[in-house]
């Protein structure tokens, strides 16, 4: 049975060209980039070239790109690192942070941690499409607001936030602005130097690169304290021997993601809309969650009344279809999606929501097969549901 992979928001397949770029740094150019001998210097050159490539693609300076182990570390570092730097400079001065109720838990849990340290945090609501209100954000700003953190695009429903407007407002107010771009990196043309973005988090495995590597863009001149102490890597701000193969692979993956981006995005969006159209028209009591227009090209979050998402996912997996119930990081908890709850999604839709995320590797034939199997699985689960039988 062919496996149909519809879970690209959780992770993407590592591109073959990315793998080829990484391989020499495992077995041939394996030196430590901090070493002064020729082998180490060749590895250091690979890291430097990757940093330059990423900076060119994002429209920023190479010294503004800091390598991390992934998006979670980048989010934590941006938020906690700024707080620690302020505390060191302003003698434990706490302040006010603004974020949203639909952030990834790497941001939400970090903010909850900081609340216990004396910081105040406002969690902005979102509308039924999952979009934050710029008006409400402006109204939430206080005299001691020093950081705004709003994700670029939501990882569960794909809705794109008004990042440009928020960044410009933050710049005018002199407030640092962090965006978790883990789900969005590689999907949009960036000019970070010209924007009001202070911190930009990304993770390679979301755009065809390897797992375990990411980066944080930090605008030049921004105060940021390290979370890890030890060596002098990453401008003395992020200790630890660099993951050279991962770094090289990430730069290659981002470069490939930006090549032919518009054509690829249009192709994936067309397939997504075809799949959505069939599901919504052929399966009664089905609802799409999130913005159908201003969203990531491959994201489709859909609810089926009268079923439990976990049961539906098991049946689909048995038919060779891989998708998820929401964020892969929280799929095993069994809790209702905090994103859908914040969007006002209620039962019978809330517990029957699945996330289908496509890539350019998916086909119309796969979409047709998925519709057939989803339709059969939903019918089977509804037939087993006593409450549904009463309808």
C-alpha cells in the first residue's frame, strides 16, 4: 500500500539535494568549526557560507542569523533572552508582553513561565478565522510593553497574521517584535532589514531540511542574553559545537524553497482547494476551519461532526493516509486544540477536527483516494456513535 503523506506541517521530507549537500560534512569535512586546523577551517567555511545564504534569502545581514537546534529553542531564546538582557541592564525591571491565544506552545509556555517570574502577559483573542485584531493589539499596549510576539502563520489552520502591520506599529512604538515563522519560512519573500521585525524564528524541517536545526534572526543592535553558557560560538551568544551538516542542509533547503516558490504555492493551493471542495460537498456536516483565502497554501483544517478525530486518524492510517489532529507537538495529549477553542469552534465540530497539509509531492489521485477513505471512515464512525444515530 502506498503511503499518502498529508502531514507536511508536522515535518517535510528532507530534499534529496539537501541530503547531498549535507553528506560531505558527516564523513569528509567533519572537522569542528572552532578548530584552527585546515579540517576545522573547511567546516567553519561551510557554516559561514550557509549563514550568508540564509541572510541573502531573508534580506538581512549574516551577523543577524544565529543557529539553534530548532524553532522551540529560537522562540524561547527570543523571548527569555530579551527578558534576561533587560533584567541585567535595568536591575530586574519586569514589564508587559503581548502575544496571542493561538501561539505555538513554545511561545505560550514560555510566557506562562515568565508570568511566574513577575512579568505581565496579555493573550489577545482571535476572530473565527484565527486572525488577531490590529485594533485590539494597539489597545493592549501599555507604558511598560516591551515585547509583542505574534506568529507569522498558524500551524494548525494556516491563517496568515497581519505581520507587516504589526511589525510597523511595533517599530513606531519602539517595542521589540518577535514572530514565530516556523510554519511560514520558505513560503514568503522576506526583506527583514526593511521590516519592523526584531526576532524571526525558523526550523529547517518545515521547509525540506533536516530536523534538529533552526535559526533565530536578531536585528542588529538588539539586546539578547544567552540561554546556554559554555563556549564562544554564535558571537558568544549560543554555546555548543555547531551542527555543521544541519546548518549546511538548512541553507540549501531554504534556497530550494524560494526557487519557483510562487508557481509551487499556486499548484499546492489548487490541490488543497480541490480536496476541500470535495470533502465539504460530499460529506454532510463538515466544516472548514481558518481563513480559506489568506492562509498557507497547503493547510486544510476540517471538522466532521459526530466523530472523534483520534478514531478517524487511526482508520485513515490503516488506509495509508498520514495526517494529524492538530499540532504534532501536542497530538498525543488528547486535549482539545487551544487554537480552535480560541477561534470559537464548538462541539460537535471541536472534537472531530483533523489537519491535512499538502506539499508539491502530493497529487490529485492521492486527493481523490483520500476523499473516498475519509468519507467511508466518517460514515463508519457516525454509525457507531449513539448520539449521531439520534439525529
